[in-house]
């Protein structure tokens, strides 16, 4: 059951994060899910203890989804930093 929850919430969080970071046209639905799940995992591991918020495994509510979204946005920012996807050419 947790796997299905991670896939559904990961897809939603990944899609919203890709819209925020303006990478939606560069990646597909599968990569949205991967980024959302990885962002939720990283957020649950690093950000949740700092903020005192639970993870998606404990409960699905607004704070846990926002922390997962923050993790996915940070993950996309790191990917853009290393791949140079956000750089403009003259």
C-alpha cells in the first residue's frame, strides 16, 4: 500500500515541482514520478527532522506534501545546476 501511495503522491509532487522549476517541457510523466518520489524520500530524510514534520509514510496531509514538494524542487534545482539546463545563451 505504501508503494501505491508513494507513486500517486510522487507523481503529483513531481508534476507540481516541474511546473515550479519550469522543467515540465523537458521531462515526461515518468521522470516527474521519479523526481517526486526521490524528492519525497530526500525530504523525509533531511528536511522533515529539521522542521519537525512527519513523512508521507506516517500521514498524508498538507505539511508532509509541502515538505515533499520542497524536496523535489531542491532536487530539480540541483539537477539544473549540474546539467546547465537553466543557462541561457546569447
